[in-house]
C-alpha cells in the first residue's frame, strides 16, 4: 500500500458526473454499481463510507482504481472531491 492516497478528478460530458482516479485498490470486482444511497447502505465498506460520509453523492460506481460519482447538482464538486479525498485517506491510512 502506498504511504499516501492520491485523488485525481476528471470531468465527464455530464456536469453532474465525475470520474475520480485513486492510487489504491478500491474493489477486487470489475465494478460495483450503486444507483442510490439505499443500495450503498448495504454495499461494500467503501460504498457505505462514501454515501454516509460525503454530502452530495447520489449514485456511485466503484471500479478497481476509479470512482464514478453522480452528484446532487446543488452541491459543488469542490466540496464533494475534498470530502471524498479525506474519507479515502481515513479509510486507507
């Protein structure tokens, strides 16, 4: 495991969807797809942590080193990305 967690946010064509690339292994599955917080509540530990700890996530796909997040459009991406970064650092370190 790396000594630090890096998070790189890449916008998509949809202003409410962001791809976040992480330098840690997030899942051993090809993809975990959570259409809403209710699905995330019974999902993997990372899904639970993100839905419960980060304001503004409406849907989440977790791939081995990437998160695809659909946000509540009333929440700024900067806020979501900062909270995701902090949550992942706490989770992995």
